[in-house]
């Protein structure tokens, strides 16, 4: 019996194997990677926004008709010689693969370079416009070179011919102290090393263990645009612009130019020429100094000659010395003659007056006046002595009266009349019997001494109507209690 196939078995692909989404995505990924593998792709960078927080870069490569997603892993990005920028035309090398999470295929880039010298020049012009807009190339911000620096800092490769030529130039012209900061000037990481060297020299302190250079030279020999590209990197340009030490760029030959040439304070056509610019030639300096000395001597002689001529011309118009002092000398002679005669006349006049007065002078009036003054002084002395004795006697009597009054008012006189003074253990006088508690230690002072007693608290009848507060001592009886008397 023949069977007729069902309608479901007749559909196309009804017998195809069944895949999960992950299995199909994995199969497509393997087919794409096996079919293309490692490719070289040319296109324009689109949608570039810089490294992600993870360090990876995501963008797209496009031409006028198509676009493919691209990714650069963090480790690869750090090794790239040229960093991707928006709109740059590049040649990328990497593997074609897929990203199953979004059903897209992409290229994982392992190498990246600009698409030809034209792309490099376009990138260079773009960076030049950017830095110029920031004012990094302005002449107003450039610093003058020192005339005779004590220390010169050089940033270059320590193994190349550049440093040897520069040191030879220093030795020929003017030997000076040279500090070399070794740095690679080509290849991966060279830009970072050059920038670090510039900043390192600027970080040195003046007067420190390592002397701070007075001028810097960044030097490298000639080469292609790609060879000199490190000196077009932004990190180098900004380090040179931030340098507080005057900086001379000596990169490449005279026809080569880089962005550091524009931002530096001066650009030398060659590294050797930079050494010639930094220090003057010793022989020329000596020759110039001798010329200045000769000019100075000639100028001094000319000035002295002019002064001498002017002095002679001026002296002709001055009067003679004899003429200047003749009239004052004549007046002086006349005064001298009159002075001599006046002195003689004055002496005679005073002599006559002295002789006339001396006859009237006698010591008797002076002696009489002295005697009267002496008698008066003796009388005053006797009166002063008697007044002092009287004053002392009055004060003595007053003092004795007050001393007797003080003695009569003191409590010692009261004690001598049979009274006693009671104090508690703190030395405070006891005025009332009720303020004394049983067992309290008391001190009783008599006129001839003190005794210690202990109060037993028993009341004692008032005798003779005396006040209990005790102006007069109560009747008391001593008995021995622990070596002290008791007041009853």
C-alpha cells in the first residue's frame, strides 16, 4: 500500500538540522573568521570618541558606500604609533570577527597607520591649526636665550652622532657644563620620553645637587616625516610650551620642520648649529672684549682731552688770584692797624679804672658781715636744738600713754585678774558654752600658761550670776584624763 507524504513534510527545509541562537551565532563567527582571517582594510575613522573607561576603543571604518565596526583592545592601543582621530584616513590590519551580542561583524585592529604621507600631512596641518588657535606659537610667549649659560641641558639619544657633534661644537667654541637626558627620538614611546625629559629638566631646583640648566636643546638628526613624527605629538608640543627654561629645537635638517620647532623659543637648522647658538665662540668673545676695551680707552682719552680744553678756555676768563685777594688783603691790613691801637687804648683805660677802684676796696666790711652771719647762724642752731628736744619729749609722752592704754585694753591684763581664755582645737575663741560638744578638745589659757582639756558636756551651775558666755572663768576642777585636764 503506497503512502502519500503529508503536507508538513513537503515544506522546503523541513529536514534541516535545528540550531539554537547561540549555536548559529557561533557557526557564523567561525565561518567568517575562517573565510577572511587576517585582513588589511583602508577607510575613514567615524564615530571616534577616545578610549572607553575600560581602555578599549570603539569606532567605525567607512568609505562612500559601506561601513564596518572596529575595535582596538587596550593593550594594542598602548602600542600604537599613531593614535586614531576622527576623520583620519587609515590602513588597519586585524581579524574579521562577529559580536554575537548584537549580531554584527567587526574588525579587531592590531595595527594602524595613516593612509600615506598625505594623511600624515593632513593630520599635521590639523594639529598645527589647533595649537595655533591656543596661542602656543605666539612670538610674545617665547623666552630670550641666555648670553652665556653656565649649564646646558640636551634631550637626545645618547648613542647617536648628534650628541658627539654637539659636544665637539661646545669644546671648540666655549667649554661649558652639559647635562644629557637620554631619550629615544624615534619609534614607539619616544614622544613620552622626550616630554618626560623636558619636564624633568624643569623640575630640577636651582642650587640643588643636580644643577638646573639655563637653556635646553631638543636634538635629533634628519629623517622622513614618519621618523620625525614623535616631535609632532601633542605630549611633546605641550611639554615644550610649558617649559620655564628657554628651549631650542634642533630636530632634523634645515628643510625639515615639526610642531616642536614652532612652539620652541628658537629653532636651529641643525643640532650642531644649536650648540653654536647657545654659547659664543671663546676667541670671538675675547676679540670683541679687546675691541670694547680699545674703544673704552679711546673714549676716555677723548673725554679727558675735551675736559682739559674746556678747562683751559674757562680759566682764561677768570680773574687772577692776586687780583681777587688784593682788596680783601688791604682791608685786613687796615683793620689790623686799628686793632693794635684799640687794644692799647683799652688796656690803659681799664688800668686807670682799676687803680681808681682799688683805693676804695677794704676787707673790714666783709669781715663784719661774716661775723654777723656767724652769730645769726649760731642762734638759729640753738633754737633748732631746743625745738627738737621739746618735740621728742611730747612724742615720748604720747607714746607712753598709748602703750599703757593698749596694755590695759589687751586680754593679757584681763587674764592677770583671774580670767581664762578658751579656744577650740582650731584655735578659735569659744564664746558660748552651748557651742561646745561633749568630748571636744579645748585649750584654756591663763595668765601664766595654757592647759589642754576635754569637755564632758555636763552643765555647771552659774555661780554668782556670772554670764555663761564667760567673761570670768567658771569654777573649775582639774582631773587627769588621758594626760589632759577637763573643764566642769
